C-alpha cells in the first residue's frame, strides 16, 4: 500500500470517528422531549460557558425543602445572538421556566424558555427542548389557563 493511500485511509477513518463523536455529543436522548414542564426556582448559579451553558436553580419541594436542579442550555455564542449574556440570570433571582426532564429522573433537564423577574421571556434552549417564540406563545396561553405541563394542556383539549 502506498504512502498516499495509507494517508487517505487514515484521514477517512479519522473523519468518521470525529463525525461519530460530534453526533454523539449533540444527542438529546437523555431528555424526554415529549414532556414539557413549567417550574419556578431561585437562581443559584448561571454557568455561561462552552460547550453548553448551565442554569442551577433551587426548587421548592411539596414538603417545603429545596432541591438543587440543573438545566442544560445553549453555548454562549448562540445565546449572545439571542440577547442572553453572562449577567442575564443573577444569583437570588426568581425564574419561571419550561424544561424537558432527564429520562433517568434526576432533578434537571434541557431548558426551553425562561421568564425573568421583570417578565421578559428569553430562549436559552439548545434544541433539547423548544424555547422559541412559537413555544413561548403557546405556553403563555397554557399558563393563563393554569397548566404547568404539556400533558395537562393536551389532555384538556
């Protein structure tokens, strides 16, 4: 086998491995994208870093205790294009948000949209959960009717 042919085969194999790794990294299989749930929590930390941002919130349980939840969002370059910065979520702020939960039941998921204390809606979603304007508008209607999950809203139809 010639050196050129070996180089081409090695390059092709490397390209396949990189593509597979990139595809695996961008899988949303860990999130139940069929479920959309709304909760309110208090910001503990906003990690505005690559490759994904993370929003950490304390959420009150029915018994009055709090649990720390974590939500994956988009990367800073995408967020900046949507007007979201490292200062958008501040420690101690109360945030209402929609998310798609983790399939394994741990406290967290993929964030869709978030409503800040001033009433502004933002879209920190990374594709694991719908946070676009259409989803926000649909949820505004559902929230006005008292629904806190997509399942409740669809059942009421």
